[in-house]
C-alpha cells in the first residue's frame, strides 16, 4: 500500500464528497493519508474529517506561513494541547514562504520557531513548507536543532541539492509530490536521484499539483500512485519496493500512527 503523507481533505470537502474520495483512494491502494492543518481556526474541521475515517486518516495541527500574520504563534501551547488527540500525528504545516510573502517574514519565522518547539516537546514530526526561503529555513532548523533534536520532513520538496543535503544531515525526510512527474522538473529529478529512498515519502498535496496524467484536474489522494511510479522509474526500482519503503519510512517518522493490523 501507499501512504499519502500530505493532503488537504478539508479543501477538497468544499465541493466534493470526501467519503467518495477516500473510497477511491482505498481502491487505488492507498492505505492511509494525513490531512494537513493550515490554520487553527479551521483545525476542528480537519480533525473531524480525520476522526470520521479512523481506519485511513490522521491529521496534523499547525499554521501555514501564509497565515502567520493573522494566526501565527508566539507560543507552542495551542499546538501542544491539540496534539494530545490520538488522530494528530504531526505538527504543521509550518515554515517560510518568501515567494508569495503573504505574511511578514518576522511573523513567519516566529511562528516557525513555535512549531519547532511543539515538535521537540511532543516528538511529533515537523511538517515544513519552504519556498524561496532555503537559507533562512536551514538557519532556523539548525539553530533550533542545537537546542534539542526534533523529527521532521520537507513537504512537497522542490529545492536543489543544498537544501536536501542540509535537512538530511538533520535526520529529516523529504516528501515528493506530483511535481516529480512534470516535464519541466528535470532539476528536481536530478536532486532526488541522490536522496536515499529510505528517506523519502510520497504525497499529493491535493487538491493542488495533480500529477501527470491528471494535470489540470483537481488532485486527490488516489493519484499518489503516479508519483510513486515516477519515483520508481527515477530510482530504477520496482513499484513494490517504492511502496514498501516509503510506507515504512512514513511509519518510522510518523511514529504515533498505528499501522493497520493484518487480518
């Protein structure tokens, strides 16, 4: 089975039947998915969706850097409280986005550090969004790591080898989205070719970034197999190896998630 390590089911629920989406994912061989929080104000709906499908769904809690001005955190306390729920298995998504700069950079950085503190205290993995902010992302991660270790991953990885090498040194994982299937993603594929498969996860980031052959459509968790297939081709291994390895990687870093019990 495959695990979609990053999707936004609450976004998809605005105009689709989430129950049908989840059943399509199950039929496509998806054995689990993490629906990701982007604002504390909408976290209750994220949690509700995850808890309504406990056999296939978990969730995270966090504030996306786009919302760091309106909902950014100075203190990890709200994250720590929400993380007590059994369905919450990750902290984020958080990080820095200097491409859109939807929130002041100081607010983004301050909220990022609060999320890191929550990850360190709970042991739940930090789910990092970074765009056009590699240098500051690495600097903050290294500075905070010196205060105490914490697990984490870079979601929807699109950067170059420098960021990959830096986060791998910290023990982080790298999550690969449908972007790896895009024709224009040669540089990304070159970078990922050097990342050990044992440190890679797969995701959809749905409803965004639908992989080939679904470009232009609304993305959904059932499409994660196309990303896994592209990764298998890139690594020169079979689809089964990618499925088994990325799923094992998922349960290693998202250690609060319970694997399904074999019948």
